[in-house]
C-alpha cells in the first residue's frame, strides 16, 4: 500500500514510526512532516490544510490510504473530498468532525443523548451573553465555538473577567469567524482524564488509557500548553471506572451517533473531568491526541494498518488490537519561552538518538543540512517502554544526552502524588 500521513507534529512522527514497521506499507509519505518524519517517511512539502494540492499529490502517487493527524483538514471536509475520488481516508467526514469543530454542536449532542457533561448555554449576541452570566456561578468557562488552535478557552474567576472575555471574542473578534458564537459553561472541579477510541462506522473501541500534563512547570504550575508529558496506562482508569465510562459515556455516544445519522470512522478523543468518581465529558476531539499518541501507539503490538483497514471496511473487533503490558512514558522538550514567544532554528545536539530502548519523536524540528534544528514550541518527545519506574529512568537518562539552546522540560513527569 501507498500511505500518506497528514500533519507535522510528534503525533504524526509516532504514526509514521509505527506504519513504517508494517509489511503492508510499500511507500510512506508525510505532508508536510518534520525532521523526524524524514527518518521513516518521505516528506511532502504541502501544508495540511491545502486540500486541493494534497488531493493532486494523492492521485498522482496512487495513494491507497490517507491518515489525517490534525483537526483542521477533517473539519474542512478532506474525507468527503478524497472519497469522491476513490481514495480511502481514515478520519471522520465533515459532519462528524463538527464534534470538534463546533463546541456548541458537541454540547448539544451530549445533552440530547444523556451524556454526562457540564451545564452550558450558547450565544452569538454580546448583550445576551452578558445577561446570561447570571445563570452561572464563578469560576465559569467561556469557549469560542470553533477551532482556535487550543487558545479559545478561558476560565473566568469573576464577572469582570467574563465580560471582558465576551467582549474580546464576540465584539473584538480575536478569534475571527471561529468566535462568532460562544459557549458559557459551568466550571467542573475534579481530575482531568482522556481516552482515545478507534471508531468504525459509529462503533467505539477504546485504546489503552493515558495521563497527560498540560501545564508548563513542575507541580502543575504555569500556563497551559499543548501537553509537555504523558504516560500510559493511567491509574485513574480502574476496572470500576472503565465500566462507568462504557455504560455512561461510550454506549451513549454510539447510540447518539446512530440516531443523529452519523457514519463516523476514525478517532474519537474524549476529554473527561472525573468529579466524585463520576466521568463527565469536557470535549470531543476527532483525531489522535498529542502527546497521548506518543505513549499509546508504542504499546500497540498489532499492525496499525490492519486496524485502519478493518475500521474502514466495518469489521473491526477488539481482538484486532493487542496491547503491551509495559507502561510507556514521554517527556516533551520545549523551546525557551513556550507557550509564549520562542525562537526557532537552534541546533539540536544528540540526534538522531541511537538507543534501542528510546524513541525520540519529533514535534517541532527541521532538517538543516546534516543536523536537526528547533522549529516549534514543543520540539521533541523522548519516550520509553518498560515498568513505569524503569521507563521514567530511561527517559530522563536519555534527556541528559540531548541539548539545544534554552531547552526546557518538566522533571516530575511520571511521579505519582
């Protein structure tokens, strides 16, 4: 098979790393890719939202299967466009992708089908939204409805901050058209958790669980990021909790997808808040998470291509997935200043990393002659399998061998408190 992976982060590098191991893959491409994907695939200089050029490339190179990493091309309808041309895409169509592309659409879906979630109301009018604040206590959450590159969510501690946020989103249009509508939501207290599922024509098949770290500094301090560390499995997903998730969430999602006329095939990423032991859904994503992919995919012992094919055909079953009993952990090396302003182009020393026990997935790098350079806020995901304490030791030992100017990372990933 000729396979094209779309995207340019650590998620896509991990997917390419796994796909390259499949005997079924004859040619593997990544668009646009990064420095790391060039080690296992052929990078293609096409941006992930340039659907016309991606289609031209796929037709010219007789691509058999397209795997979409980021959410934007899915929301733009890449599956619909490509399948009209007879090219298989692993990912939901534009209608199902609205579960991530519109927070209001997702919340309506949850409420309609009895999926536990936070109380909310949606508004397009600034004055009406300000008036609606009276129905919530503080803190509360305000979300721009559309895709905002992870920046469209604000936790408001008081009415003054809430009014200012509504003004910036609805009147100042800081998120452009993605902020034409806002969701005001009850703030949930508890512990965040997430679960990735393969989805085959509305049937959900959970992957192994993962716990990620969002805040930039140790002890969960500082601003939120795209994720700076992760491990799998998560101790939160006990047998009892898994049963609650299956009954109260996964089963209701499947029923809702059927009732609403979806034909969802791809990935569903479910973000939870665990409140008093009960799962409540915070959000849906319709693609692999990052850095969750970097710790879940290395634990998959079966051929990833087979899972994609079975999902598309519609005969996916749990026995098609075998997972390692070993834990997996990753620590993300970041550019100085991230998640704020940071500089690119610093030479990375210690790459490519030569160690059979370590996987270094590239999040934001580029090939610069005979070496690699930084090209993003999240730069590398240093990853290892093993018993949890062993995986942790391997990762931090490996980090000692890698360096670039102003490199940062958390030193408490994988510590249980």
